[in-house]
C-alpha cells in the first residue's frame, strides 16, 4: 500500500495548474531571491511573510511585463477597433493567483516556493483584496476584463483608483460595524503610475458665448493621474490594461487667487481636490445624490475621453495627416460601453469635445456620439435610478447642462413629431423631470445617446422593454438587446476549485476552460459511478477545508456532513434574506417540536454587507446573528441546525465558500434581481439552487433542466397581478400557523430577550409595507426546502442533479457574454489565437 500523497504532491498532479519544468522552477527561485534581496538590502536583515509575498508578486509580475509591452505594441501596429469599458467599480479581489493561473505558472511557483521552504498559500493570504466595488456590477466588470483579454480584444477598463475601497465589515455584538479599507497601506505591486499621461479635469466655472464658439471658462482644475494594472488573458500571451485615475491638485492650486487664508491653508486645501478619488460610495442598488459622487462620475469620464481621443489621434494606421485629425471615423475605431448610468456624462462630454473643441456641427457630432456609445442597464428598482438635481449641474458642470438641454430639445422635437399632441408622453420621455426640484434622468440620457441598450438577463431585458423604458422601446426597438451576464471560469472554477476543474479535465480534457460550452459533454457521465463518486468527493473535501477555515478564523465548529445552505450577497430587502430567516425559524421550531425525528442536518450560512446608511439592512444582520445566538446554543437542536453569519463577505471569501456550498439561495422577488452572478458561480461549482424565476435563474433552469433546480414562488406575472389587487400580508399571517409563530417570536423578543421590541420595526415593515412580498412566497418556499432535504438524503441522486447543473453552466461564462457584446454591439470579432510570447529572459 503506497503512503498517501502530501498536499504538495497532490497539487503537482493537477494538470490545470501548469507544468513545473526544472529550468522554470530554477529561474523562479533565482528571480525570487533577487527581488527578496533588493527588498532587504533597502530595509532590514530579517525577512517577514510580507517580504516573501512581495518577492513572489514581483517575480510573477516580471512574467507579465514583456507580454504587456508586446501586446500594446501589437495593438499600436495593427490598429484594431478598441473597446473602452467605463465603470465606477472594478471589484478585482486578489491578483497573484489569478495571474499565475492565466500564465500557467501555478505549479512552477508552488514548487519554487516549496523548495525555498515557504508555503505559497500562506503568501497568497497576505495580499489585500482590491475591493473597488460593491457587488455584482463591480465584479461583472472584473470578469469582463478577464474575458476581453482571453478573447484577444483590444480592451481597456477605465475607472477610479479609490484610496479606500468597500469598507471592512466587523460584527460586534451582532451588529455591523464598518472600518476603512486601507488596501494601499503596504503598496500595490500590480499597479504602475503613469504620470506622463496625467490629464486636467475642469469643474465649476461659467459658459461664455464668443465669436469663435462656446467657451467654458474660470474653471477649477483637478489633475487625473493614471495607474495601470495589467490584465492577462488565459494562456494567450495577451495582456490588456485597466487604467484607474487618481485625483491630484495642480501645483498652483488655491495659490493663484490672492489667497486670504495664506500659503499653509492653500496647501492643506489641496485635499479638497484630492478627495475625489478618496473613497468608494458603499451603496448597492441605491442612488445617493451627493456632489462628491457627481464629481467622481465626471472625473473618470473627462480623464478617460481625453485619453481615448489622444490614442485615436496617435494611432499608426489611420495616420495620414487627414484621417488622424478627422474624428468622423471615431466609431470605426472606438466603442465605449457604459456600465450602468454612472459614466453617463461620457455622452455630453464627448459632445462638448466634438462641438466646442473640434468644431464639428451638432448633427455630425451627435451621430458620432450615438454610434460610439452603448449602455448597460443593471436595475429596475426606482430608488437605484440616477436623477441629478439640475441646480447641482448648473453649479458644477454648466456647459454639460446646456448640452443636455439641447439634446433634450431635439429629442422631444422628434417625439412630438411621432406623437403629435401627446403631452404626457413628452413628459414621461423627457431627460428633465419637472417637479419640486428639476432633475436629470440619467437613464433617459443614456438611452437617447446610445446606439445599443442592453439588460443583463433575458427576463430583465424584457421587463425593460415592456415597462420602465417602454416609451423608448416603442420609438427605437432596434436599440434594445439582451446580454445575459456571465462569470470567468478562470477565477471561478480553475482558481477557486482546482479539484473539480481537474476531475472535469480527466473526463473531457482541458479545452473547456476557454470554451465552457464543452461542459455539455459531462452529460455522458451523469450515470458514471466513478464520476459521481469523484464529484461528491471533491465537494466533501471543499466542505472540510471551509469548515477548517471557519474554525480557525471564527472559532465556530460546524458539522461538515451537514448540508451547507448558503446565501451570500449584499443585504437588501429585495434579496429577501428575511425569507431565509423565516425558514430558519420554522425549521428550528419543527426540530424543537419533534426532537426525535431524523432531521437532515443543515448549516445555514448568510453573509453580505449592508450599506452604512441602510437601517433596515443593518437590522436584518442583527436579526440573523440574534437567531444564530438562540439556535446555536439550544441543546435540543444540537448540530442538526447551525446558523452562521459570514463576516466581511468579499471576493476572497466567495472564492472559499462557493466551492463548499451544497445549496445556493437565490430567492429575490420575481422581477427585482436583474441577473445575479453569484447564482452562476454556485451552479458551476456543484451546488444546487433554490430560487425564484428571477434574473438569470430562469435561464439556468432552462440550461440544466427545471427538474434540476428547486424553483418556487410567484412568477413576474403573479407579482404584477398581486400589485394590481393589493398585497395583504395579514391574510398570510392569519392563514399560516408556522408563519404566525415565527413572526410572533421575532416581535415578542424570543430572539432578543434583552430587548423584546428590538425587531418591532422589521415586523411592522413585513406586516404593513413590504414591497417585496416575503409572506406571499413563504409557504411555497418552506415546501420547496422540504424537497431539498428529501433529496439530500439520497447522495447519489443529489450528485446526479449537481452534474446536470455543471454540464448546463457553459452558457454562463463571461466569454460567451463578451463574444456577444463584441459581435452585436461593438462590431469586433473575438479570437482564441495566441500571440507570440516574448522570449522569457533567462
């Protein structure tokens, strides 16, 4: 009997981690020591874990730079059409392991560090997450960058280099407490400052009409300093760029005006300008109309458009003197994708450049803008739609306000001709909403100023056309498209779940990693005993590993053979963490009522951040932790039911919990979750989904077979019907004894013995003004959860459903999503070709 393999030997056998060639490993060790020595010579004699991490990061980075320079050179010479993905959020997570995966360096680095007496996983854990996003929208941008590079598109991500990303969440006596995320404290080895491309951005001032045209004068200037981060494609030697802008005060700042406060105060006031890139606004699906936020939105747009036009004018082909200066060909060379309305100012800003600076006619300029820009809508929740007060604009961006008024005048003139006398339609479709305060509707601006508008799942794209933007669909149906979201299989399978990636590769080869549709081939193995066993074994190993992680970091012991029932996402009423809570309480009451019945043991994990100003969301967290305090300490229940709140949920924690989950909770009210992407991660990693027919769940059920998901609850039509007739929460409360019991326990202080009325507002909301109809889906949800428990008792049948899900998850690769954007919106052709590698320096 051969002795069991060490972790190290096991890892080496995972082919998807790349080959650890002898010379390769020797080179890596040499370069690692070179970087380490450089660090230590400068500072100290004793190396810390962090020194080792930076040495490894810089060693891996060395493998990027040649490819990065080569790729950008390649673009300069070929002059392809370029796509600019504009987003106020890029939720990147950690970079080291992802870079090793995409460069096929993982096994070689592992072996090199091992030979040097180090544990690579320990070093990886030192890296801070780049948490420059709130949730789905920011993480989608990150997945898109990975796919655009892997598909050989000349793509650039443009955003803001926030000094402080999404806050770190601490749970203190059951409540969320926020602390600043000082992610740059120790430096960021993955970014390169590019001061040579610094750009001025103007604010305030006034508009002057002169003989030479319109001028925006007497402005305040802030400098935008770019930082570039490499974005490697998957094993194709392409490295694209994410360029994030940082705000810098100019040298003259506040000194030129005969400054009363004096020199010292003027220098201190530089912070006011530099605050623009200080911190990410921590709201998900909620609009907060603050001046600083509008400054951020214009800052990224103004800096980026200068960069786009500079690059367009300087490109090598299209560089006869005539073509280079003629901006009429811009749409042939440039596509701008607006990630939600946050970068909507790109539309009036590009107009300003074309009309005021480049002296084009309005008609010509407008044609260029519309053919260049495209808009992705991410939500239909009214409180999330951006509506900026006109007076804020008048003050901060007076020229842009004029331009928006003119866009609106021409837009309404067109609508008036199509629908003579229909004044209500003009009011509904105007970019300017009249009322107490006049407001600019940024979604309307985006639709009018773009040649393509897309939703992010089929059902969401239909809702947009039939309801929120119906008036616009009626006049321009050709603009509206669907692009169902996706996730990158590099980070969300190969990197976070190498065991599963390998089990799949053993059956169907490794090509599926760049062509995820090939997972369909796994349907041939759905009755294969060995494959069923392997899939189940990988899941069990992942669960053990996550249980160990929880024990180490949170001192909680959980039963690894229990069902891991997971809901991780931002805390929001529409995502209905409260429905999950009602199931927990119902299950708890049933176990207490019949303690001798054989219950399927569950560990229910809920995690996510609440926006700091969102009181209800913070109360939901407190309710979850309070339920946990009671349930987890009840000896009658034992380890048959545990409730864990996962603190500080972020990309890096998702990478640990997703591979370990058995059940994925996707339970938003039908018609509220535009797509969801966590749902796709769980599906790809071998969890089953309990969910409503909302967002991409609809398409997941279609791909895997509806029998292989646990679908429950109202459909969109049912919700609409209920809105018409009125939702009566009380009738459910009176009709369903277990629901009544649960609500009475919450409101009576059963879960908050110290403060009996702690949750009275939460209960009052559920009973009297619950927009998301939690009680209406309660009964069906509980029944559906019973089916889940029944199936879990039969591990083989459960695992067969898991295999159906994995086999059906190919559609949800962001490679498919990006290929559709490229062909159907940007007019570009994706390619799986490799470009030549630079000679690896020996």
